[in-house]
C-alpha cells in the first residue's frame, strides 16, 4: 500500500477527527473512505460536465465516471441530463437493438 502525506488546515483536521469519531474509525480509515468517495464524485462530475457540453459520448461518459452504461443512465436520469444523441444516433441504436 502506498503512503501519502498531506498538510491540512486546522479546521479540516478537526472535521476529520469529528467524522472519524462519528464513524468509530481511526483517521487513516476515514481519510481512505473520504478520498475514495471524493474521487468517485469527481469522476462523475467530470463525466457529467463533458457529456453535457457534447465533448463525449454516453459510453465515454460511463468510462470516465467509472460506472457501467446502465449506472451512467441512472446518474443521467438523477441529474436530469439531456441526451446528446442525434436522431441518426438513435436510429442506429434502434437498428442495432432490432438485430439482437
């Protein structure tokens, strides 16, 4: 396991200690959980922004977010994202689905 050192402002260190106590965990465990959840949210936020701007496809958004295509559609629904698919894209998808 890699070790990482970080400097925190006193107020953030106090918050870290409070959350660790609430969870009944040590600082390291709380930091790992917070980092994991934060990184996941950053990936999703980046995918949402790039998808909404039309820079990436649905598949690429799911890959960036680190989720399955089905999970991406759920995220998109929860966040009221509009489809970036053109009518031609939808027709191609419908044709592909018919062939299955």
